[in-house]
C-alpha cells in the first residue's frame, strides 16, 4: 500500500509488515496484526534501563547509559556509545561508538564498529537480506 501525501510507511516490529501511518504520528496500530507500535526515536540517557526497547524509529544508548535488556528492535537503526547488553534486531545501521560496550547478538543490514569499542560476545548476521527478515 502506497502512503498518501500526509502518510509514511513503517515496518511493524511485531509482524514485519509495512504499515502506513500519519506523518506526524508518535504511535499507531499495525494494520496487519493490530498491535500497538511506537514511532518515536528512543534514547537511553542513564544507568538502569531494563525494559524491552522497541520502536519503528532509532534507538540510542548514550555514553553514560547502561541498558541490560533481552531485546532491542529498531526500524531505523541503533547507535551505542554506552553499555548495551541485548539482542539487537534492526532495519537500519547499527553503530557501535568508540566508548561503547556491546554484548549480545545482532541482526542488521550494516554494522559500524568504531576504534575503541568493546564487543564482548554474540552472533552477528549482517547484510542487506537481514533487513527483510521478520523481527520477533
């Protein structure tokens, strides 16, 4: 379905199906699975985050932040400059900054690791085909 002038398409992080949403919307319901989806970018700024991070936007883990969670699902990418222990599923690029500490699996179309970053462990599936797989 092609979005109209005041709409945009996002990929539902529950079912993986493109869904039209209003251009100014911050949340919406998927037209395929009817589950609620967050459209805003998510930013973790301090220590102690332990909830699941899911958005059709971008997830950012700031330099002094520490997020320990089971899963991070992002439609537009993930940027880590702090500490993240999670399995990452992203339709956009994953950028691991020079001050970052990353532990967990990662599935994304591209991965950028800056000099000085620490990657502790994990299974990494990187490539264009990874963006087409259904995040769950």
